[in-house]
């Protein structure tokens, strides 16, 4: 379980800027949660606080995994962030190298991960030889190969064209269902959120608050524009445009 109880202010700005105040959010292990909101509402700031890349002004994040271990966190950002001098294989193995893995175990895990994301045969390619979608597959493989407890994704498909993005949604869900790790995925795309998530958390207002927490209780694979999916999309859009008082909706 991830428990977030946090306030974030940027005090260096004139008068101070409060991003969110007393924000509360709980995320169970193994859940795929999308956080949606308008640009500038604090989605990425919240993700960075969860990942330890930024600190809350007050409060913070606690991790309570069922076996008591320390959480291992992986990241995927909008830009793949691949090292241009490393091949696909060498980029994927990076996290394992940092953790001291080597030899047959490292090779097995990298090869298994390349199989899962559909990149076997591209091991010796360099980033400049890859399409945008392939580069993001490498980034996802690099994040999942370390078997993180939590994967944080900040609009990872925003720069892709519509068809490639749709393909990446399917690929991501396939990898997630293989590992069943906790995923927190930031997006401003409501269609994307409904297609991917177990829950969609709506941030809105300034300072931002959890305007709604919508359960997407639809079986997978989901349709892009089925009646149930559209109903969830419309509900989330309604909350994005709602008034300033935070409320909660359960679908």
C-alpha cells in the first residue's frame, strides 16, 4: 500500500504557490492507477514526490508492502532517456548492472524482458535506429527488468502518434499483467486513462485536490469507444470541469 498525505508549496515564488494542500491518496499493491488533470495542476509534481525526486512541504509518502521490504521504484518519462552509445540490450540491462547483477542471470532477465516487449532481434540496434514506439518499449523494458514494486510513468506516450500510442497501450498492459506491479500513470488524456486503469484519480483546482476517484470496473481487453468506456470518460470529464469543492465518485 502506498499512502500519500502531502502538501506542496513553492515558497520562492512571489506570495508562494500552493500546488496541493493536504492531498490524500491510497494505492494498493498491484493496482494500475491513472492520475488525470489539466496542465499545471500538479500531476507530475505528485509523481515526483511519490518517487522521491522531490520532497513535500509537509507530510509525504509511506510505503507499506505486504512483506515489509523496501520499495523498489522504476520510472518511465515522456522521453525514453536511452543512452545513445548503448545498444538496446545494453540500455535494458542498465538497472541490473547498477544493482550488481551479472552473468547468466542478467542475460536471462534481459532476454526474457525483450521477449515480453517484442524486441528480440533488435538487441544490437542503437537508439537512433529505433522508432519512437520502439524506443519507449526499451524504456519500459529497462524499468520492468529490475522487477520494481512500483512503476511511475509520466505521460510516456504523449509524443507518439495516435496509432503507435494505441499499440503501446496494449503492450504496456501485456507487460503489467505479466508482472502485476503497482503502476501510477500520469496523463491528461481521459481516453487513455479509461483504457488502462483500474482507477482514475482526478486532480483539479488550485491548490489541487482529489476531485474524484473513479473505479474502472470493466473487463480487459477494453474497447476504445464502447458504451461503458464512453460513460466513464464522460464522468471523468465532468469532474475535470466541476467546481472547486472536492468530492468523490465511485463508478
